[in-house]
């Protein structure tokens, strides 16, 4: 059926908000049916259009009598088939003479809505008349002003506003109304209560379990998850009391529980008091509870707590009519918890109490900005039966009819039954007869929504109130289709009303109030949702779930920094390692033995000398058990998280019964986390704690290098990772962000990196390095503009890869080698067909058909391999953690020299054109980084000039640094002739042109540190430019001349930074060492990001492709952090030997004395 057009609203049907007062005066046409019979069969429908197509013509519907409800429903069924057959309208008589008007099919939907309005008008007319006859002014006003139709604010209770009219009558109230009263009572309880109020269906389903699935419930992993969870919470004293309303059947011989043949007709209240092992029972008739009821509770509680419960009477007013059991039993429950705030109702005031309940419901909905929707709205406390019970015999415990209630003749008979006191324990309820408790099951809510409240033991567990939220259950990953991303235009904010503190009830979570904004979608105004408080974000949540909100808020770039920090701080509190730190206590051996064997506690209690000693002993043991259990469980949670992340176990194992049984057998009181809680709560929180520890450490370090890169997960989610390296090459993954819906521009990447840079401190960074795509190159430039003390470096490994790619693309290699290589890569192997061949006398075989093509392919492939081998070797060495800027300069020139040798080698027979093309590629890529290109940076030349770690003889026959005395820095124009000293100022300095270039670069580095840095040895020169210049030239010339302290011995294994740091303090080492340390602290590659991607791939094989980016990043952070803690990274040699190229013939032609000492250059290899 077609949707109703917009012009219907405001003309025929109400538009926007509609209060009950407006509803009662809203005009509706009569419902006496069509004035003449409808056309028969297919004559009823037409393929022609209707004249009703705008706001003016639609008003005709108000003058037409509409069909009855039965007729409209029948017409609707016929219309569905007609639409499929291509009909556009249906014929409807407008008068008794048979005149016909063609109406569009949406009119049928409009008539259905009209019937809803007509029925509601009848109900509320009766209700308001009843309130008026009793002069209930306040209730009349509240009900009249209540919204019957609103802009999309969700119902807080089930049944819709139409169900509230039953309070304005003497009708028997149904389970729906009992659940509504439970919501009101829970709202009036204090925040730190340990009471849980169950819905009516809780005991109904528990009854079915006892009757039909008792054996399965106690002998196998749970078939009913929620009940095991509540039992575990009672065992762990998360709840100290649970309360519920129960429907029973009143008979002349006493009450019984309902069944399929006997429906409930009376309401009672049951409260389970765990601390006192008592069942508190309230019956408005004053009779004893049904035997089966006690048996069920003793069976279920005994399974978890291992003891009998004493049945006692709960104070309750005795009813004097046949319909007040609902309000009296609910009043008994409220009086038990609220005392004088909810006094017991007098028997003749029950109707007034019904009106008071109605007022409290309407005021509650007003405070919550809620709207009572029409029938069918989801109740706040669900009463729908669970799918597990679909195959069981079902029964209806309550019948929401107006005439159903206690038979009047039963009242005097029932009142004669007395309520017994003492231990009510039928023969089948002995705790010893129950199966042994196999341990708690960490399971989720199924069909019953219960608000979880925090444990009220502040001296033991100082939980933050913000940690508790109605929707914050273990299994919080089941999101609805209302969640995800949405455009800002699609969301309409709902203005929050300030809660009146005099109304009581649980206060709202202040953290969620700051991080979420209540709203609704234009396309679904009847459903309330919550969006991220950041205006430009658009992330939408179906409810106020603390866990999901914190996960998002800590990574949301649109949120202000203070809110992100607040979210991160609250998320860290949920980390298992944080809970271990907060619960260091260990349980004593005696207390532990009591916990594992509750019968020992009973024996010791019997031996107590006095009741006072018994109470003190029980209190002491209880405190010790709780503290020890909490500490032990926190430690187990942490170790499980480490096991999954460090060992790379799939998280779905946490949902396996075999996994849970391991813990049931070792510690029955421990509930292992479910997969959702592990993956989306504990792991994410632990990763945030790891990140916090890393950031605290990094805030104490200087000369940090930041690198970042993007990628795509197996689940097709885009992500970006960010790493920070220390001068000692310690690497930390500090950020990983899912960015599928973001545009990865240079500005976005810059903001992504600057968030971490600002968090640690911009002055603590010395460089940013990443690959050189358009957006990343722009982001580097923007970061350096904002933080002038940082070097902007292109990833040299990526740059060398580009050299190889350019060469492979040459036609010479592409046409001759690419097809075969491609086939090998695609198929994994390549079969050459056997060719006819002949053998010569010396045993050499030659093909007789394709000798030349085969040899040409082999030769071309050998050319490509030999030409690319120097680049591949350089790439392997420069991927190392310890590679520095000097290595880049040396390896690049060695690579170029080796490739030129291959090109000019006559054995390779490269055509002149190919040689020129390759040389052109090398020249272009060289200018990009080392000359005047867009990636150029003087740090490589400066680092090489300052390199004190080149191999030196073991005896002091050479007192000059190797590179300074080599031809490495020789100007090309001199053709091997040494540069003449231009004046005495450069006496003793080899290659003065290079000296001046490096000096200019170092002065620029120092200038940025002096003006924008925080290092005192450099910032003290601010405003003293002349003095700085004199001192710097003095030190740099001393270095170039190899004078003290720059002629001190070098320990190759210590590294350059340690050597430069050791000479600080001399008169000639006040500036230069600090600049050199900064230069050698720079990481020259972004390999940490590549290695992290390898970890991502390891964690998400093809069978685990659904792991989200946030979970994948969190597991990797924990993986890398704890692997470092378990086994410290072995210190690599500063320069392991790699036989790459004979340096002595290239760079040391004028130093023949070094021939016996320099065999190969010691280079770094990862």
C-alpha cells in the first residue's frame, strides 16, 4: 500500500503533536459504513486515477462516512491484491443513489488511522468522565495534557497511552500495568541501590523452566542465559534483593500458579532477600503462597546459593474488593523499599491509589521527555516470552480484560485461611538435593530488560557512578538498524529538559549527557536515537550505552579535546589492568577455602560462641571473600586479554562452552567475559590504558619521530595508523583510527597526527616521516609549518621502491619479461614445454626450435635482476630500525654507483638508450631527495658529515674521521683534484664547500630550536645571535679539523647519539652535540606502520575477516606492548656487516693507508 501523502496531515489526520485534550475535540467522520453497497468483484477497482490529489480535494474524505473496522480490514486485503494487478484506485459510493467516486488506495490506510483516533476518543472520553466524577483535578489535568501523538519521542513504558485509561476505572489491571508500576518504583529508588525489580514475565518463564526444563537447566550449559546471569549476580552480591509481581490463581482450597487450563486472577508480591536468606511474600488476601511458588524459588536460588530460604510475611493491606490486588501488591513492594515515602494504602482508598499511580506515570514520562505511543510500543520492561520456550506448553498468566478478577464468592473463604510463619520448606526443596553449582555463566539478557545497579559497598569498591548505565550490559554489541552514520540534515535534536531533583529517582549519567545528544531521524520520528555530541560527526546510537559511547568518543576527531580526554579517562577505568591495580588485595588461604567450600562456613558458624561473634565472623569473612574474589577476577580478566592479544587467539573462542568450562572447573565464582564484552569492552579499554601508559612515557622524552600510513582491512574498512619512535628506536603504536567515511585529505591527515603531537608536546618531536603520495606529502608540509622544529622527511624505503618501479616500467623490461613474470606470480609456478634438443660432444644441450627466444628471455631477466639488486639490498638495509640519515646518504650513493657499474658492464650489454633512461631515472630520483626536488632535505648530507661511526683502525695511526678525509664530499667539478683552501679560516678543513653547506643547514636547525624549542642548551642563546654564531663556528671548525673533544675514541656498538652525548660539556661542545643528537635521533623510514599492518594480517586471516578496525588496533597495541614487556628487544649492533659494495675503491681512493683496515662498509640491517 502507498504511504500517506503529506497533505493528509493537518487536513484529515492530525499533524505533529496531539494532546489528549485536542484528541477529544478532533473532528472525525461517522463510521456507519458506506451509504450504498460496494461494487462486486473486480468492479470495485479501477486503473484510472483519482481526483483526490491535493490539500483542497482531500477534505472530501471528511464528508464521507467511513466503513466499519471489519469492512476496512477486508477492503485492505482486497486492495493488496489489486495493487499487484496494476489497479490504481477503488470505487466508493458517496450517497444512497449509488454515485461512485474513485479513491486512491492510501485512503484505506487513512481510514485505519481514523479508526485509531475514534477508538482513542471513546477510551479517553470514558476516562476523563470517570476522573471528573471523582473530582480528580490533578489527574484530569495531567491526562488531558499528555501527548497522544508526538514528534517521535519514544515510549518509556509498554502498551502506549491508551493502556493508561484502565487506571481510570475499576477494571482488573494486567501484567502490562504491573510492569509500568515497577518502572515507577525503580525510578524512585536511589542510584546506589542493589535492588533489582523484575518484570512479570520473569517468574512466568522461571515457572516454565522448573516445569519443563529443570534437568537441562542444571546439568548442561545454560539454555536460559538471563536467569544464569541473575543467579551469578546474586551469588556475587551484585544484587542483594530482587523483587517481582506474580500472578496466581485463587481457589477455595488456596492459591496455585497458573497453567494453560487455569489463568491467573490475582496479583501478589515476592521479594528475595539474599543477605537474610528470606522470601518476603505479600498477598492482598493475606493467604500463604502456593507450594509450587516456594519450590520454584528454593530450586532456583539453591542452585546458586546452596541454602534454604525462610518464607516471611511482607506487610500488605488486605483488599475488600475484587479488583485492587494490583495496586495493593505494588504498594507493598514500594512500602518495603521507600518506607514513609510510600505508606501502606488504606483498603477503602484503592481507587485513589490508582489515580496516584496514573499521575506518577504521566509525570515520569514528562520528566523523561518521553511520549506514550500507540498500542504496540515496546515496554520499558519487556514481557514478551523468549524463543527458548516456543516448544514448551504455554499459558497466559494474566488476562487484561475489564471483567476479569476475583470471584466475589471466594473472598470470605480465602480470608479464613491463615498465613503460616517460620521456615516454609516443602520436602523437595532441600538445598542438598540440588545439583552442585557448576559456576556462573556470563550470558546476556534475552527478552527481559532489567536495570543493573552498582554494588553498595563504597569502602571496598569505589566505583565511579558514571561507570553504570542502564544499557551497559555485557552483551552490548547487538546494535539495531537505527545505529551507524547519518547526515546532520537527517537528525533532529530533542531539547533536554532539566530534571526536577524533588521528583527523586536515579540521576542521569553525566558523562553520557556530555557525549550524547538525544535526537530522532526525519525518516523515523517515532524512534528516539542518540548522536555523538560533536556537530560534524553524525555517529548514531540506538540507546545510551556507556561502553559503545566511550569507544567512539575516544577516537572522534570532531569532539573537543576535553571531551575526548574525559571519555578516555572513563574508558581506562574499565581496563582489566587498571582494575588489577585498584584491587591489589589477595584473599587469605582460610577465606579462599571457605569460598570454594561453603559448607565449611556453615560448620564454623555453628561453632561460634555467641550470636554477636557469629555476626562479626560472618561480616569479616564476607569482606575478605569479596575483596579477594574481586582481585582474583580482575587478574583473570587481564590474563585472558593478554592471552587473546599476544597469542593472537580468535575472539570467538570466548563464546565456546569448552572455554567457559575451563574456568568453571578452576574457579566456580568466576564468569569469563563473553566475546562481545572481551572484544568491544575489555580489549578496547585495555588498549586505552596501554596507550595512556605509553603517552605518559613519551611525554618525558625528546627528539621523537612520528610516522603514519593508511590501509584497508579485510573487512573493507579504511584505517590510518600512527607510530612514535624514540632515539633508541623504541616504537609505539599510539593511534589507529577507522576512517572509512572520511575523506583522507592532507588537512585530515594533518589533524589526525596533530592530535597526538599536541597531546605529547610539539617541542618534543624532531621529525615526521611517511610516504610521498599527494595527501601525505601535503600533511607533512602542514605539520612542519605548525611545528617548525620538526624535519619533513620522505620515507626513503618508499622512494627506493619508486626507483625500482620506474625501471621495471621501461619498455625494454616490460615487453620481454613482464608476461612470463606475471604468469609466474598469478599461478605460483610456470611450466616450460619440452623442446627438441641436440647434445654436443662436451655434453652441452641446445634447443633446436626456440634457442634464441629462450636465451633472450633469460638474458633480459638476468639484466633486470642484476640492475635491481643494489636497490633491493639498499632497501633491505634501510628498513632497519637503527637506520639513520647518514645511512640514507651512504646507501643511496652506493646503490647508484653499483647500478651504474651494472649498466656499463659489457657483459650485460645494455643498449645506450636503456642506459640513458635508467641514468635519467636515477638523476630524477636523486634530485628529488638530495638536491632541489620537492622531497629534498639537507639532513642526509649533514648527518653523513657528522658521522663519527665509520669504521676506524684499532690503532691511533689515523686521527681524522673517515668520511671527512674521503672523496665522498668532493665537488664534481674538481674531477678528483682537491679543493684549494680559500683562506686561513678554512685551514685544515677538507671540502670547504660542503663545510659551508652543512654549516648553513645546522644553523637553520639550531635557529628553529632556539625560537620554538624547549631545550635549555639551545634556547639560552635566544637574543644572542652574534655570540651563537661565534660559538657554533668555533665548535664546527673543531669538529671538521678533528680537534678535541671530537677526536675521542668511538665505541661502534654504542651508537652515534651516545658518542655525541658523551662529549657534551666541553668548551667546544655546547651547541653542536645537541644538534647532532637531534639529527641522529630521526627515524628515516615508516616501517613501523608496515610491520603493524603485518600484525593486522596475522590477527585477521581469511576466516576472521570480520574483526573491526578498532578491535584490530586495540589487540595490536596490547600485542606489541606486552611482547615488549615479556621479552625486551635485543639490542642490535649499530652496523652489522653487509657485503654490499666495496667502498674503499669508491670513496677512499686517496687514503691508501686504510686499505688494510677497510674491507667492506659496516651497514645497518634490520
